[in-house]
């Protein structure tokens, strides 16, 4: 990989730099009536704005806006997705000029509308299902998240999925998508890679990716980790979605210790505290005296 393609792991978005050793909190705001986590709590315009404001006040560096539930659910067309996201992005940009705004979509037309409304980052969680989405990011000067789904189509679940080595498969896919994005014109320092826990993976695969997160960070591309309250945490702890907070923080800490850079979460304040603790532990260098 050339130095141009992998720029030393520095992420630059909206005039901000997130270099090695820094931890950026990405707060989730889902403008959907059927989110797996909040079950529509931020679907309403006012509730969504209040959630975004609270996340920024709690230390979020990035706000990720989604208009379609990731899993199974009612069909949402592109026009409806744009209606849920683009006006909200515009309002969020006006309210928080310095915050990085991300849009979670796999559709090029949605990415374009949101970039025009002020989004800085396109969070493509479906691994280039729409090949034009990377071109949209390039044309808009936006960043791009390159993900791995094991070949699944958007909003589908894996069935008896198998990998000889899930980490190797993820590495090949996300770095390939990152190189394609740069070739299409996305700036290298605006590209992230995401192993995409649970998408096209079972619990074992997601745990293995967490344990070996350092292999992704070693590529030089900044790594985004989206584990918040996911099923692999629930299965590991035998916990329903509303009781997965402690497991989420543990997975964040393990990933941060291995140099992941951006952390997509539902509770920005708790994540900020956990990540600051990891940073403090690393900075101490083990120099504390024993007692």
C-alpha cells in the first residue's frame, strides 16, 4: 500500500484532526420509527434534535444520522429516507457548526442530498452495495466509511455464515474499498474502515474481530468501531438490548486499547468517559508506584 493511500492513520474532517492515540465519539441519532435500540425514540424531529444536542454536550465529536433501520423492517424508499435525513442534517449543521456530521446510508442519492445539506462523512455500512456512493463522497469532498458485510445485501441477515479467517476477509474487503475510494477521488485522510460487527457475521466472528482489532489499525487506515448494544454483546452476556451498556463499554475499551479511532455509540457521555479512561491509562505508561 502506498503512502498516498494510507496517510499515517490521520483522519481529517471539517477542519478537525483525529490522529493516532485520539478517540472520536460518534453519537447515533436514528430518525426511524423502528430502531432496534431506541424503538423510535428519536424519530420525532424535536426528540432527534434534543438527542443530538445532548450528545454534543456530552462530548460527541461526530453525530451520525440514519433514516433507515439496519435490519428487517418496513420498506423505506430513497425519497422518504432523504426526507428523514437531509433536512435534519441541515438543521444540525446550523445548530452545531463545528461538529462533524455523518449520514448512515447505502444509497448514493441519499448521500448526495445529505452532503449538500452539510454532512461531512458518508457512513456506508453496506460495503459499497451502491457503487456510486463512493463517487458521491468524492464529488462532495466528504469522507467515507468502508465496511464489510460478507457480501450481504442491505437489510439482510447472515445465515450459517463461515469464514476461513474472518479478520483476513475483513481486511481484504475494507482495504480494497478504501483504495477504490481514493482512486475515485476521496481524500485518503477522509477514509475510515469499519469491520462492521454483526453485519454478515455471527457472535464468534464479532468477538474475534474485537480481540484482533489491532490488525485493522495496523493497516494505517483509521478504524471505526460500531459495537454499541449489538447482538454479539447480548449473546455473550445473555443480556437484552437495554442491559448491554456495560458490555458495550468493555468492547469500546478493548478496541481503543488496540488503536481504533472512531466509536459509534448510543450513549455518548458514557463512551467519552470510558475512552478518556483508556487514554489516561495509556498515557500513564505503567509508571505508578505499587501499593
